[in-house]
C-alpha cells in the first residue's frame, strides 16, 4: 500500500484577525445592506480567530484588475509552494532529485506554462519528473490530489510523488461585488499551501519507530444537478465566488449513506474509525458532518483548530488537518477517514490506516 511519508504547510506573512476583517467588511458592505449588523454576525459565529494573506489589508481597499491579481497569484503561489515543498522533503530526509512525480493542485489563479513546470526548476526536481497539474477542484482539491498521488504510487510502487496544493483565496476578492456570497467569503477564506510526500511500498525509505499512514481506498462522489452549489464565475474583475447556503443541508442529507457504503466496502464502519480528518469548510459544515455521522464534537477537533487559525484556504486546508493529525499518536491498526467537499458538487474520501 502507498504510504504518506511526510506533510508540510506554509502560509503567507500577513496575519489578519477576525475583528479587523469584520471592520473592513462593514465599510465595504454597509451601503449595500441596511441590516449589515445582522449579516456581520457571520464573523462572530465563524469560529475563526485569524487568517493569513499574501497581501496587506490596505490592498483590498481599491478595485483590482484580474491581470494584477493573477500576476500576484503566480508570484506568491510559486513562493509558498517552494516553501512547503522544501519543508516536506526536509521532513522526509529526501533530496529533490528523489521525487519521481509532481502533482500540483490549485484553483485560484491561471498560469500557462502551468505552475508545476516552474516548480520543477525552483525546487530542483529532475528534468524527467512526471507532472500532473490539477485545476478547478476547489475545496475538494487537496483530498482529490492526495487520492491521485496514492493511486500513482500504487501503480508505480517504486516511485515517490510530491503533491503540492496552494490557494490564494484572498486575491480573488472583488471589491465591486456586494453580494452576500462575497460577504461570507470575506469572513471565511484565507491563503495557504501544503505539500505531501507519498511513496510506493517498494520505494526505499528511512526506518521509523512510529507507524506510518497507508492509503487503503478512496471514493469520489459527484451528485447530479448540483453544479450551482459551489464554484467560480469568471467576470471582468476576476473570479467571483459561488457557493450555496444549502451545503450543510446537503451534508446532512447525503453524507451518512455515502460514508457508510464506502466504509462497509472495506470492512469497517464509522465506529471503526478513530481519526476524522475533514476539510473545515466552515463551522456549520463541521457541525453537519458530526450530526450526519453521529460523532462527538471532539472527533472534529483538529479540523476546528485549523479553521480557527487559518480559515478556509480551499484545497490545502484538509492537508493542514492531515499534518496536525500526523503529529498525534496513531496506533498500529488505527483507521482514519479524510474527506472534503468541492465543486461539482462532489466529495472525496480516503480511508487511511496506520502500519
């Protein structure tokens, strides 16, 4: 079975606490909504303390063209990806030339050549490294990228895959967009990057006294007629956020059957899972997961901690949760369920086991 050898994360330098972001949102949206005080309650209920951005707060005061945002995306996504990637390889005691495949996940900017081609040079990867760029997966991208990385390592058991996921959600903010969706996005989203090194079971590795997480199985589910639940709309000023307030309801209605059928195929159930690694799309999303699956609040503690300290960074967020989980004590035989939801509307689930 493919194994997760190391995980590393990186965030940009500008840290903004939730009180400051709420004051900024009040200035931006108060003329559009007479009931602005009621709407700003979303900040207090978000369970987010702070977030990180690649641009300072005063940058958001002005209208910005898509070309400027995308240029900043390329520059900052490169820098954060290199930082996370180097940390990940360092944690695994590996050099860049020992990586056989580079997978790159992002949805908050556009680049051709794709950013993974730039990262080959910046990270010092071999010229013959396989490259797999994945775009448009949104919040599900970290989990889907991890699935694809594990499947690649299962198909080529002597190889190593470096997965990089980076999103700069803050750069997608459209000053002119006075919709409620944009107000909620102002409360939720942050910037960050994560890297995961996945090895096939025949790849030589340094011995460890601790159990490693192995990939058992994965499932992608795309629900029909749900394309309008989450995504981007490309407008003149840039990528305009689309997401429905019905997401928690969809989780309550659909996730239990989805999770139960997936786990039963692999000889276990929710009761047999000790670690729950959920993408914290928001406090209501985590509450809906717990309600749907009948699990206690402590089961999503790590997801809640990531949400509190980083907000929703889209695709890399669940990998931040994975990093925190790997710092905990997994016992041999422990099973974990990693899950994320994204545009499509879709879910990605992975079953992991410590060995």
